[in-house]
């Protein structure tokens, strides 16, 4: 299960769709830097990967600026509507926030603002040039990929129920097929406005007004001032050390700190003594994950609304305490029931000739987000706000102008101060788990980035409609591994590699000679391009 792994010395691009990878490489070859390329890739993914991302979603950028040697982050997640309160939903007779529809689209999309702020600070090419390719694919069309078709079929009832989406994805009453041309004229028109007017088109101009007017008409909560007040945030990154490397993650409201907690625990064992394909490995991973998720579910939300004890959570002493809990009963299967979390995302990475590096991720939350399009904008609104709780005792309780607990978590690893690895993945709560698989694969087991991404994966947790957590595992291991885990008490569910649960990861590794290796996940439609 391996793709060809390109190597290069000048630049590298890895994305979940081959067309987006091509766009990123062209921007670099036209004189753009990694920041320009990331924005162009991001916009293109919103067109060719519309089931996972788009202008109606959020984005997080984790970056390295070669000139200053600085590692920086930008949090492009939007806040809830000023009118969004638990009482409002209860007054409508609801016990929770709907997962789909207009009432789930209650957070302002932050991605366009993220593009603008990253470009304004670090961009090299003109803003307008970054959108030519995305507009072209929206206007002239592109062939429907295997992955897009999979999610179209999964969400066919939602597509049929939406006037705008059924007009795009159906012909003569049937879904389009793999290889059919998908044309998105409304999206092309919207992108042209953003290309011409910048972020103000989305947050203050005629496009914003069209979005708000339609959402108000359809019973939504977002208003003009929610958009006008939207602004992402430059943030200090979180980090920990692992085997002599520095691992960087985004701070809350991202769940990135959970991966750092896991690495701190794993420092207490020589992973090379735990065979990667053994039942012991998967048991150890699941128990480490549960410890980190216990604290994630207790604390994670918008840090402007609740204090999150990160200093303690990321301390080596606390990791030793958690590791002690695991070692007290090394073969005991502990219970931890996480809330079901959406798993649909797009991750990409870029390194340019100067060494600038961008690890970034974006999402609509669920596949096709809220499945709501305001008018003729072509924008699928995210349903990220559906993860807020109406329970006042929950850290992630819904409050006005608040950012939700966020699954998005791009990552980067440095060695001797310089970027060594950029990586990330789709997958909701699977994101820190797949990152754990990739990190141990490269740093502990000595695998290439492509080999690490292609390894059999797992996701501990539960999906919508399930009563309890399960250890979902790709069905590519020896039968005795599953048998042993079940005997120890794990609820094991073998799954196919292609069913979407395991997500799609991308990554870039830069070796001591300066050669870059790029990898795209064979589970998806991605491609790594380097030279």
C-alpha cells in the first residue's frame, strides 16, 4: 500500500488531491513562496475537494519563516453567532444542536480571513494570482474523483434534499459518476469576488450581505455584525520534546495538545521493543490515547472563555503520572467514552526553496458540512457549531461569539531548530491518533514518511449512532492480533482502508542533506510533487 515517494532539494508539495498539488507546484515555479502556494492550494481544495472543505469552513496554519527562524501559527476558526445560546435552542424544543441544516451553521467561516492575514504578512505574489487556478476549475470543471464519489454516495439523501447541491451533483435524477465533469458556476463567481475585493468581500461586502440575507430568510442566526467582527488570531505554538526532536502543535481551541501529551507518555518506553504489527502496540496506543482524551474532553474549548491548564497537561511530570497509571495495570483495558466527532478534513504541506514551510489544514467539519448553501453563493456552510454542548457544566458549552472545541491540528517537527517533518491528516478524533502512528513510524521505527503514512492504522472512539467506543482497525493485520486484543477486552472493529474512517494523511520530511521526501496517502486522491 505505497505510493511513489518523490524526493527533491528545491521544493515539495503534498496535498490530498492531485490537482491541488499541481496548483501549489505552479505557484512556486512562478516565483511564489510556500505561503502563496498554501493559499492557492487551500482555495483549489475548496473547489476540487468540496465535500471536505471550502470557503464556508475554517483553517489552521502552522508555519516556519526561514528568514527569522520563527515557528508561528494562525488560528482561522470562526466564532458562534451573537444570538447563539443554549436557551435559544431549548426554546425551539431542541435538546441539542442539529448536526445538519441551517441551525448547525452558526459559526462564521474563518478560512478566507486566514488566507488574507497569512498572505498580507508573508505573501510574495499578488493576491489575485492565487485564485486563478481555483476559479478555472470551478468555471470549466474537473473530473470527479474516486474519493469525492464515495462521499457523494454516502450523502446522497442530503444532496437530493438540497436544491443547490442536487443541481451540481446530479443529472437526470442520478448522481454523477467518477470521471464526470463537475462545474460550479456559483463558486466561480464567488471566488472572483474574493479575488477582486479580498477578505472584505466575505466579511463586509456584497458577498457577505448575500450570505447573511439568505441565512436570515432561512431561519439562521448569523448576522452582519458576526461577519464584520470576525478575525482570526496569530498564536504561539505549543511544543514538546521527543527523542531529541521538537514537536509543534496549535494551541486550543485546537486539540493539538493531545498529541503532545501522548508523545510525553511514550517517552517512557523504548518503542523499538514493541513490534509495530503486534497486539501490544495497538493496546499501548489505545491506552495512551484514552489518557489524553480524558483531559481533552474535560478542558478543551475556546481559551478566551475557560481556563485550560496547559502547563500542567504538557509537563513531563504529569506524563510520568499518566504513564504510571497505565503501567499499574499494563494489560487492563480502560474505558473512556468520548463524544462522537466529525472526521472530514483536508491537510496539505508545502516547503519552498528558501526553506519556508507551511503545514495547514481546513474543514467543513462533516462531509458537505451543514449541507446548507446560502442562495446562489455556491458556498457550503460548515456545521462546526453543532459540536457545542447545551450543558452549562461542559467546558464546550455554547456561548455567543465563542470558538468551538476544534479537531483541526496541523503539525511540524524540528531538528536542531530547522523543520524536519510536516504532517497531518483528516479524521476528527483520529487526527492525533494518526499523527501518533506517523510520528512513531518515522522517529521510532525508522520508516520513510511514505511508509509511515501507509502503515495499518487505527482509530479509537465512536462515530455517530454508536453506543460506545471501539478500537477500529484496518483489516490488514494477522488474525491473531485482533484475537489477542479482543481477549484483553478491547472492542475491536476491523474496517476497510477505503471507507473514510481512517482519513488521509500527507507529509514531508527534510533530511540532513537538505533533500525533501514527500508523501500522499494511498487511501485518497493525493499527490506529492517535488523537484
